[in-house]
């Protein structure tokens, strides 16, 4: 088995499209999906004599992400020109940060004991888009995307498997959405990556020669590209060949990679300082303000929800997929009385409110029933006034229909409240036991499991309104009394 004796080594360059309203060096609309070439002023079109001017919001987003990842922030960073010729790059160069990027270092945690180091994060502009499938003869160009702000997050070659690559991408995607710096939408290209892959014999201290697979726009493709590339490289090495450093593409149709060109070196791009833009300067006070406004981060909340509120790891992870449900849970858990278990709140969110939100397309904060009323709803279950089944099947939809109603009043109005009244329960219990004399004998002979049958019948007869705890007590008492008489 030659494959088992090799290790995969991966480093990622992730491009995140920032959620600014306008482009990074001009006022053109930066949003996705406009009719082709409608978000293009003279600056996006690179007319001679036009000059770039930096969008400060893009800088703030870069700082927010850098702080969240524990990067060192360069209070002075600079732009460079990366020169290449391509039809969707009207200037003939891309403005990027090469020598002095805005953030350096930092790390991304992808497991309890596993972190991936960040090499640096830099600001740059996107190129336009070439459309090869719109016209039978020509490639068409859409320059709406030209000049949209990007952050490129460059990792160290610390990743060791397709699973780790997926976990890393997932962590970055969640964080940029959480911080509000990008919508992280992979289908729309807001998050794309170049995957650098090499292999080496396990235990070998030196890295192997790498290939770079360009422009991957889905988590599944990233996984498959890593897997395919790993096998391809091992096959070459095992056959006595050597890996040539090259740039490859990913073919989604058959999950394989193919050669695009031999790897270009930095000098091929003739990088030089961008003369039209001053350095990016960040005041320590500005950095401090951004740090102060930083929301609690997802991994910290995952830990807090388990340690402080006793949530199972799965629930904590699920709630922390996005910022809104995490903060909503935290607010409810803090407001809940001591009688209410945080797990009940988590269940309401995970199994009811999040599906409601997905179905309606509304955020949790847009739900007409406010959090305090959901707490009152849960309290009815917790205090046994309402069975969980009745609560979720009947009261939940009723509340959404009459969001201003008090849950207890609504439950009473709908005649849903459980009955713990002794007389009511005894009548029911007597009737059930009278119907099953043989089973009563079996129970008394030791078949205690039959209690479930009696309870089931009693609940049915009460139309779900008997308080289960009180009903159990009444049944048990009656069953032992009958025995005394015999
Ligand atoms: P370049 O500037 O030529 O693109 P970098 O040194 O900046 O190269 O690295 C680009 C990416 O490639 C980084 O994410 C880095 O972690 C990754 N990388 C570098 N060497 C290797 C290797 N031997 N195997 C896998 N990935 C690598
Ligand atoms: Mg590169």
C-alpha cells in the first residue's frame, strides 16, 4: 500500500469578498448580480487619467477579521501592482498588497487541539469575469466585479487532509459571516480559494514540490481536489517520476485536476509599489474602537454554552453556526429563571425557531413572538402545566398566529392546560383499572412495566390533559391499595 506511507500537505489562499456597498477604489456598486457591465464607471473601466481612492470600510473589515484571528496588525501597510495581461483586467495590473500587508500571523482553530497558522492577510481588488458560455463564438467580459474588495487569507502549509481543509474553510466562512465582513456565499463567489497541495513520505522533514489548484468555489470541490491531487502526485512519485510545480484547474465534471500552466514566479508579475495610493495608516485609537465593538466569537460561545449552560457539544456547535441564533440563545438563557433548563431553550431554537426562520426567510429577531414570550411558553412545559407534545403541536402554531397573546392565557383559552386535579385523575384511573382487571393482577404479580399501559390509557381518556406526574402517582397509589385489599 504505497498511499498509506505518504502524507498530504496543504496550504490555502482564500479570497473573501468584502460586504462593502461600493468597490474598494471607487464608488461603483459592489453588489453581486447586476446586469453585466452596469456597475462600471470610468475607474472600473481603467480609463486613462482615473485614480483610485481607498474605501475605508474595506480597511475596517480587514482589521476586524485580523483582530478576530489574533493577527499582528500593521498600522502602516502599502499597496503594490501585480502586472499581468488578461481580458478581464482592464488596467493590466491588479492593485494588491505584496511587501507590506495589513495583517500578519494569527491562527484558525479547527479542532480542540488543532490550529492552522495564518501567514498573512492582504487587501486587494477583484478582476472582472470572463463568460465563455454565453456566445457560441466569443468570450464575453463582465466588469461589474472589477474592483470589488477582497481579503486574501494565506495559510501556512499546516493542513494535512481533505477533512482539515474542509474544517478550515468552514471556520473561515463562519467567522467572516459572524463578523459581518462578508456574506461568505460560495455559490456567488464571495469565498473562493486556491489550494496548494504537495505530498511527502510520512516522517520526512522536508516538504514535497507543490501544485496550486486555482479558483475552487465549493467546499466539496476543495475536498475532492485535495484527494485527487494527492493520489495523482503519489502515483507519479511511485512510478519514479517527479512533481513539476504548476498551476492546475479543477474539473468539476469528473472530480480531477488538469494542468493550466507552469507555475509563475513572483518576478513574472513585476510587482512594484502602487504610486497612485498613499500607505494605509491605522490609528491605534481606531483599532481600539474596533476591538471594543467586537462581538463575542463563535468558538468562545461554543465553549461557554457547554461549560455554563450544560449544552451537549452538538447543540452548542449548531447554535453557533451563525451569530444571530447564538446571541439569541445567550440572551434567553440569561433571562430565564432558574427553573428553566437551558437545554429546553436550545431545543426550542434548534428544532422550532431556526426551521421557522429558514421557512419564512425571516431572522429570529423578526419573529412576531418576542423572546420573553417564548420563555413563558417553555415555562408552561417546565412546570407541567402543559405536555411538551401539546405545547409544540397546538400552542406553538397558535402563538405564532396570535403573537401578542400571553402563552398561559392562550393555552387556557384553547383548553390545553394539564389537569393535576386529584378528583379528575382518580375518576380516570378508576375507569382504566376497571377495564383491565387481568392486567392489574399481572402488575401486582410483579410485572411493573404495565404501568406504561395504564398511563397510556389514562392519557388517552384525558385527551392529553392529565398531568403525567400526578397521574402516575394516583395510578401507583391505587394499584398498591387494591393489593392491600386482597
Ligand atoms: P506563492 O507566493 O508562490 O503563491 P507562497 O509561498 O506565498 O507561494 O505560498 C502560497 C501558498 O502555498 C501558501 O498558502 C502556502 O502555505 C502554500 N504552500 C507553500 N509550500 C507548500 C507545500 N510544499 N505544500 C503545500 N502547500 C504549500
Ligand atoms: Mg499564490
